[in-house]
């Protein structure tokens, strides 16, 4: 029987891109000294760029989500500050 762990899934961690999509050749301009040093250290430029782009996209999506939901988050926080949470009388910590 296959077990499915739903705790590993989260809307925030949804796939940013299809990792199985075909690769597409692209021309880039890069500082020649930086390129030389990357080659000396055997840095895979394509892989490095993909990883960094994914990070930037994740950060931007998070920033956009926070901006889109800022007002609702502020209203919720004000309500909790004023009224507390439902478990205030039930907690033992």
C-alpha cells in the first residue's frame, strides 16, 4: 500500500516550473573574468542559472503573494491582537 504524506505538500511549495520541460539554447552576455573563473572551478553555468532563476521566481512569487494579501493579514493580526485566539482559555502553556 502506498502512503501519501500530505504534510509535504503546500501551496507555497507548489512547482514553480516543469523540471522535465525540454532545454532551450539561449545566448547570454557575461563578464569574461567571471566566466573564466566559473570554468576554472568547473561550475555548470546552465544548472547554476536554473537554480538561481528558480530562487528569484520563488522570492518574487512570495513577495507578490504577501503584497496581494497584506491587507487581509493586517486585519487578521489586528483582530487577534484585540480578541486573542480561540484557544486562549484552553492552552496550558
